[in-house]
C-alpha cells in the first residue's frame, strides 16, 4: 500500500498577467509552504523508520550536542 499525496494548486494573476506578478505569487507560495513545514514532512514520510531507530537517532544527536 503506497501513501501518495496529490496536491493541486490554482494560481491567479492579479496584476495584468505580468511576469512580476507571477514571480510574487510563486514566492508567496514558497514562503507559505516553508512556514507550514509541508516539504519537511513530505521528506520525513518518504520512508518508514522504525520507532527504535528514531530513538537511537535522537540519542546520538544528544551525545553529539553534549560533546560541543
């Protein structure tokens, strides 16, 4: 069973369909996606990681941070 996510995006130009208006819309979209953490969550969910492996990674991070 695969976990696929379909996303549809509708972009509308507000300023006479100029290229600048499109660039502003794209930048606005990128900021919104980054703020919501959508790409980070997508990358995290690409592969299943066992809970024990997650605990091991967190323990390793704590050891690394304590060294510094």
